[in-house]
């Protein structure tokens, strides 16, 4: 996607399994042992994603993940970076928003300015803390760095409803949110046809480029189910999803390319 003189790949490799995020349940421990503590294994997955046609990766400032990405780049990977700034080591399932807002987002912006990072996004736990002055400050500094900026939210309904009344909408262009047919990790009990139509109007009214995440419902849905649903939505511009193995990325991309 070409936007504001930036070329932004529409498919983005996520970092969830690499980070062994706790929302993966019992698999988190396996991902920690097999991926997070093994940068070479992560690099292999990243390289295979690149070979399958993925041209961007969502990165955070984490030593092991950056090492894995650098290893992949040394072996021919040429992905653009969609950076998340302000990521903190807090409990995802019971987040402390005050702690999240103390993250070194300035250091993250400086770090990722050295990468080919057309977009930098404010971490969801800063966005969803609703400290609008802080969020605005981060967005402004991202814009000043030369990258395009955006927000991530874990609450696509609540946060979306708050944005226009609380922040200068001209400060950012991208908005990453969880979306899937199961309403998994969304702040709604269901996401049926009528709800999808209502939500579509909320999103279109923002006039932002939308990045869909959690599209596989953390592995509950098959790639065919997830991408078929995603293909039915006309307000999604980009998609990010994580994989835990070479086989997974090959299967996922085979399905995605069929659309």
C-alpha cells in the first residue's frame, strides 16, 4: 500500500508467539522455550515468512526478537518494520496502565528510526490508559522522526468511541485493533452481522488505515476460517498475525494468497 510517500506491505508478521504472550495459554511455555529463548529459531520463521511473500514485521524493543530479526536480515530478509513503541513487561491479562505509561517510548522511537520503519504504533496499554496528552506527545514525536504514526488498542469498541472527543485525529494515520468472527479478545460478547455493520460505520467514520490483529483468534480458528471472514470486511487495509513455526507460515500464506 502506497500512502503519504511510504510503501507499506499489507501483510505483517506479528510477534505474539515470539514473545510467548500469556494469552496463548499452555502454549506460551512452549513458545518461550522453542522460540523466545532461541533467536535462531525465530530467525528461521522470519526468513520463511519472507520467502512466502511477507514483506513486513511488527517489532518491539526486545533483545531476543531484535537479534532474531537481525539474523534474518543477515541471511537475505528485507522486511520493512512496523514498530510498536512503548511496549512494557506488564501482565497482559491484568495490565497496570500506570506502569505501562512509564515505558521508554522515546528510546524505542530512537531505536526504530535506524530501521526501515515506515510506521510506528503506540502500544495498546498506553493507548488504552487514556492519558491523551501522553499519547499525543508520543504520536507527535513519531511523526517528527519521519515515520507515520498510529495507535493500537485492545478495546476496539470502547477506545474507538473515545478517540474523536479526546485526541487530535490529524496526529495519526493507522489504527490497529483485534477483529475476528469469534469476538475473541474484543470488547464485545459477539460480533454478528448486525454488530459488524454498526462497527463498520464507527471505523469508517475515523478515516484511518486499519490494521487487523488477533485475526486467527490466537489459533482457535483455522486460517481458512479467519481469512474468509477477514475478506468479507471492506474496512481492513492491512493484517498482522503471528506464527509459531515454518509449517504455520507456509499454510497461512497459502490460504491468504488464495484471496
